[in-house]
């Protein structure tokens, strides 16, 4: 039996900005809260700078958003974060 996974990368636009933030927050909140304490305003500001620098792609699995990825091209290399 063959299974196909429907994974899509969608370049984020303004309509996906809050979703991008919420995905990132869901991924990092527990770690940051335990280590430093979560400061909502600080993390919103960080996300805004990150967003202006280069918007991420939203990863969708069967039309469900599951993550973000950022591709930074620099000469002969590409950084994935």
C-alpha cells in the first residue's frame, strides 16, 4: 500500500503573519518561559523584526499548518532555519 503525504510550503503574506507568530510561540513558549520567562511584547517585537527581514514559509500538512521555515540565500549557500 502506498501513502502520500501532502506537504506544502506557502510563502507567508500579511494574512499569515499572526499564524506565523502563533506557530513560533507554540514551538518555543515552554522552553523560553522556563528559562527566561515569556515576555509577550518582547517576542512580538522580535517577530516583527524577523518578519521584516525575511518572511517565513508556512508548512502545511494536508491543509493543516504545522510549522514555519525560513530560507536565507547567501551567495553559494542557503541557510534553513
